[in-house]
C-alpha cells in the first residue's frame, strides 16, 4: 500500500512539473497582436497603397474587394470595392522584406483617403519595378549611396527652353547599373513629366531599314516625381539591369513633358557604360 501511494505521489509530482514547465515555455513566446489599419474603399474610386518594398502576397477576406498590383510596378496595390455597401472584411499584404500589413476594410462612397504610403519617409517617392532575380533591399541601399556619391561624369546632357537634363553619374555593382540623372528647371514654369524612359536604338538608319528600338525597364527608381518646379533642381537614381551595347547602337534616355514641348534626350554610348564607377560592397 505504501509502495502504491509512493507511485501515485511521484506521478502527480511529475505531472505538475510538466505542466509548470509547459506554462513557462508558453510564457516565453510572448505573442503580440498586429493592429489592422482602418481603411474605407469605394465602388467608383480606386485606393492606392504604396509599400516600401515589392508586394509578394495579397489575401482578400471577401470577393467584394478587388485588389491588384499596378501594371509593371511591384510595390503599389490598387484596391476598390466590387460591390457597394459590402460588409466589413479584411485585407492582408506581405512584402518582400517579410513585413505583414493588415487592413480592416469598410465601404464608403466618398473615402477621405485615396493614397496611402507606408515607410519612414513619405516625401521620397520610390517605385519598385518588376524584378525577379534582384535583392531589392540591396538595390535600395546602393541607390541611396549613389545619390550622394561624389564621382561625376560630364558631357552627356541636353537642354531646351530653360531645362537642363544630364547624366550626372554612372555606377555598377554586380548585375545592376545605377544612373544618376539630374534635372534643373531654370525657367519659371513647372515641368510636368509625362514619361522618362530608356531605349536601345540604332545609331544610323536608312529609309529602307526599319529602326529597331528596345525599351529597358528600370528595376527601381529613387526619388521619383511627376513635377520639377520652376527654379529648382531634382535628382533621380535609376537602377537598371547590367548591359552593354554594340558600337552601332546607343542608349537613349527620353524625357517627355506633359502638355508641353520641352522634350529632352540623352544619348549614352557604350564607351560611357564600360567606364561605370564600381561600387564597393556594403
């Protein structure tokens, strides 16, 4: 009888010890809740969510919500209601830096906010363009470095009607080239940018030969803007895939003014590309 009692007492002691140890381990997890952003969306208006890194996953709590990435851009999500007056639901977004964004969605015919930016500095507008094999955090870090790097190049420029447009720096690190481009508006009229694009073009063309033109898409744009105000200066950094071009071709950097005629273009030859300044590893 004494042996049975001892066995029972030992068993109870071990059970209580296990429960205590489990409780201690559970307490060490220390879970914390993620408060969702409250967001109102409309049926006839699109809400734009701009994230600091590329969007990797989007989950809608209801089919009454429409969500898709902006065409050709990886970090901007377009959201709108598929049905007027839908019941409250949620939206979950995961970005390439591993961060989770949670939204609690409600319907509003006239939302107070249509554009929402996430990040440490909403003044600086950054856009990540489609890239599959590149480290976006690394590209962003090198772009920040290029923006303040002292190394400059000269001679690749264009100007018209008070606008100066020139390639101020050209850098490379592994498979990415960084183009620092400066715009200086010396006029009193704001310059509204319609598009700024990169093309590889033929240097010589004849009437009988079709001109071949290949557009190069930027992987990342730092300090993007749509307007350069009068009597001001603006510096972009564009990250592009590494490439060189044959002697009979050139890289055209085309800047078009919206509702205006001050169109500008930079012609970059292969000899400039191969002289790119190498960036040291971060």
